[in-house]
């Protein structure tokens, strides 16, 4: 491979980025910095909550500013050390990444406030808030990076912080759940690393924009379909898609409720984000070739999730299966692959980030108020906490996909997209899964909220809690308001998701932002 | 050289998968460690295997001399080694704690989080 002689001083360094471009790295820098600060003040546990919540509020503002900038000016890129793009590690935020980062920041803030009530002093001394900061560093980094090996590194960052959060409390069932979670997720990221290694061997570059523009030329010569299949398997493990979903119901109900809420909202969505980024943006032709397999896996994921939710007595495990059913919907969007379907998947991801977190918080609060997690022992919550019950009802409707809440619009978009390409069976799976989820969640409402508390309370029931705390009511109320708002006024987000999907399907603007000169080598 | 390494990597992967499919957590752990090393060797081989050609651009030339190995995959391996080492340390402690708390290293017996005869939700109201 002959490289033309270059003027090193001029060619290898970019011009200094505009001050506003620093927004791309600030979310990650803020979270890593705060994580370090919280480690340093680990002896003064009282300070943790305040610092973390101030930091997460700032994170929401930064991500909102980034989204605004990306939405007005197009994708923003910043390269570490100002190295010329294919060589330096690039952070590139497009609409898809920025909007996911904002959604993640919002639910992290909600979880941070909820944790004030849910995590006791010993949990904070163990490091809940530092782990939360590092988890958010990993999640934000994964959403904003433009380099595929860097994406792997952020996966590992969020994975190791999630281990810390998962075993917070060190109870035997947490260790049991954590062992399965850790081994299977580690195998998933290792598969991702294998795929990255092959990708580098084929392309000689790790920059996503560079890969996107070189893929067309290498399609004849290199086994890109095999490579894409490897990526799909790795991300399917991370996203808990059938048949590699079994780690999720084994572990997500074991940690503290706020940790389950964070995981249910964030981690599987990082897998879906990466799946969309790699298959839709980098390897669209290969995605088309593998679409039938992805579609079958999507349909089965939806049904397994819905049937699993119907069969659970523990409400936290039930919510875990609802998360899995949602993953199936997003995979369906990836399988169909038209811009309308991808925008449906993006909408679903945003809806799912907020709704699944809120559902776990509802499950946690219901368990605290009722003194047990088992549906067979819960009851009378409506009488005890009417406002909480009202919010839960709205969230149940949203998770089932019923109008007028946020679950409706992505389902409509996905249904329409699947009928447009004639995949009636995929549409049927979406409808059937939504119907079964409606049954499962309606039964939760019927049993836990409406009926009177069963008289001989089954064993293992803790003393039932009293009224709802503001630290619970505030995040839950805000998340419910978001769900209602998006349900009633879907236009702005529909438009945003549409533009994000178009940006993924035609990544010219993304490439342009990384290579402003157009043809650097 | 690359062909030999490919066979070696294949053996590593086969051994790792065999160990991971076991029921005993310690074997699974060893399998995961072996898997990490298999991937490292894979990345290493993908970056070209050569002897005695350092990846340094000689005086008066703009590019590496032909046959030099690509140093970037080696940097990637370094990152991956550090990460997999920390994960291995964590998993080691987790496995030990699991054995202490659950009293078994057989994954079939680890049913604390998913009890074997879990109750179904109430059918009636």
C-alpha cells in the first residue's frame, strides 16, 4: 500500500475545534471527573447525593445543548489530540447518538434522586454514586464515540461499573445473578472484540465514518456478511435478544431496585444502539442479507418476553420480561431496515429508556409499600397511595403500547413499516406481543393495586411501607409526565427520529463532519 | 507463520468454548480467561507476524519498510489485556464468593435468583 508523501506539519493535525464542539466530549469528561471526585470524598458519604445530583443535572443540560447543536448544525466531531481523523480517536455526535445520550442522562438523574431514598448509607459507602457516574461515562461514551474500538472500551467501562452496582449489598441471590450476568456479558463483549479485530484486518481503520465510506469498495473482496453476523451476535447478547437473552431474567431482579431501573433503561439500549449504528449505518447491504434471521429473532424475542411476563409472580422479574419484549420490537425495526422502520426503532428505544426505568421504579415502590415482590401477596395499593397508582396505571398503558401514551407511536411506526414490506407475520408478532404485555400488566394492576390486600399474608413479607416519599414521587412523576407528553405531542420527537434515521441511512453528513476536507487520502 | 498461528488460535477457541460449556464455575472462569487470550492472539496475528523488522520508519523514507508488522493491533491487544485482566480478577473473586455463599460450584444448583419451583401468579382474583 503506497502512501503519497505528505507535508506532516500541515496534514496530520486538524484546526482547533470550535468551543461549542467541546460539547461532544464534555458529558463523558464530566462523568469520569465526578466519578473520581466522589471516590476521593468516599469518607464523607453525606456529600455524595448532592454532588451526584448536581452533576447529573449538569449532564442533562450538556446533552440537551449537544442535541440542540447537532439538530441545528448537523453532526459534530472532535478528534482526540486533533489528529487527522482516520488516525485519531474521533468522538462524533449525530442526532441518534445525541438524543440517546440525552434520554440516558434524564433517567440517570431520575435514578439518582430515587436512590436518595432507595440506597442506604452502607450502599453509598460501598460506592453507589461513583459507580453510577462511571456507568454514565460508559453509556455516554458509547453513544457519542465515532470509533469502533473506542465503542468496545466504553462497553467495558459500563460493564465493570454495572458489576459494581449489581452486587451492591452482596446478598447471595445478587451474587448468583451477578455471576451469570458477568460471564455472559463478558463473552458478549469478547465477541464484539473479535469482530473489531476482523474489521480492522479488513478495513485498516477503526473510524466509523471511514468504515462507512470504504465498505462499498470492499464489499466484493472481503467477507463482510460474516463480519456483520458476528457483530449482530455480539450486540444481540448485550441487548438480550432471543436466543441469547437468558442472562437478563436471571439477574435483573436481584440488585437494588434503582440499579435494576438503570440497567433496564440503559444497558440493553446500548446494545440496540450499537446494533443500529453498525448494521444500518456501516453495513446496510449485509444487514439486508441477514434481515430474515434478525426478523425471526425479533419475533421470537417479542413472544418470549410477553409469555415470560405472563408467567411471573415476582413483579421485578415480570418487568424484566417486558424489557425483553421491547428489545424484540427494536430488533424488528433493524430487520426491516427502511428509514421509517429505523426511525420507529429509535422512537421505541427512547420510549423504552424512559418507560422501563419508570416501570422498575414502580415495581420497587409497589414492593416497598406492599412488603413483598410477589403478586400473590400484593394488594390494596390503590387505597394506600392513589397518586402513585395513577402514575403506575399510565406507565402500564404506555408499556403496553396503548393510546394516548408514548408506547403507541413507535409501535404504529413499526407496524406500518413491516406491513409496507409485506412482513405480515412480523406485524402479527408485534401485535400479539403487545396484547400479551397488556394482559400481564393489567393483571399486575388488578392484583397489586385494585384488590384488597390478601388476608393471610404469605411468608417472607416484610413490614409494609407507609406513604410515598418525595424522593420517589419526584422522579416517578417526571418520568410519567415525559411519557404522557410524548404520547400527546409526538410531532417533535417523530420528526427528530425521522431525521436521525435518515442520517443513519445516508451517512454523508456524518462522514462530512469527520472528514471536512472530503477526501483525506 | 500466520497459518500456524491460525491453527493455534483455533485450538485456543475450541478449548475455551469447551471449558465455558462446563457446569463448574471454575472451569467456566478458566474458559473465559482462555477466550480472552485467544482473542489477543487473533488480533496479534491480524496485525501481520514478522521477525526482526521494528515498525520504525527509516531515515529518508516516508513509509515503513515492507514486511514490518502493524503496531496498532498490538496497541489494541494491550488495551484488551488490561481490560480482560481486571475482569478476570473480578470474576475470580465473584466465583469464590459465589462458592462461599451458595455452597456449590455447579451452575445447575445455583438457583437462588431463579428458584426451581417458583410459584405462578394467582390465576383468580
